C-alpha cells in the first residue's frame, strides 16, 4: 500500500485486529471481556476519523484500503448477528426469571394456608 499514509494504514490494521478480537470473544461467548475491549474499538475508530479529517486520503489510498474496509464490515455484520442472538438469550432468561418470581410470589402468599378444593379456582 504505497500511496496510503503509513499512519492511516497502521490505524486501520489496529482496528481490524480489534474487530477480529471482538468477533473471537463473541464467538466464544466471552461477553465480559468483549465489553471490556469494546471501548478500545471506538477509540480506534475515532482516531481514524481524526487522521482522515486532518489529512483526507486520496481516492487511490481509499482503493488500497478497500480490502481492509470490507473485512471490517464483514466482521461488524458477524458481530452484530452474534449480539442479536445473545440479546435473544438474555430476553429468554429474563422472561424465565420473571415467571419464576411470579410463581414464587404466588406460593409465598399461600404458605401456611390450607386450601380446600372449593378454594381453588
């Protein structure tokens, strides 16, 4: 990538590495570590934006970065799908917890009471 600014190239490469790490963590369901690493990804994106505003890359430089950009977008899409899947799992867990709490509340209100068949409706 001869015409691409070395600094911009370095930052895109770092962003790709972070993106791959986030994707790897999501695939292994290591959500706590993913959440710890995620702010670094945003810092890297902001740094690329700052560099690009200070010294806009030429069309040729953008063309040279295209494979990196495609991989970043592919990683983003894969990560997005994994996060959506995880959100569904968390919603199901939350729903199960709410149902369990409702049942426990009902049982606790009945504790110590003797129910006769006519009391159950």
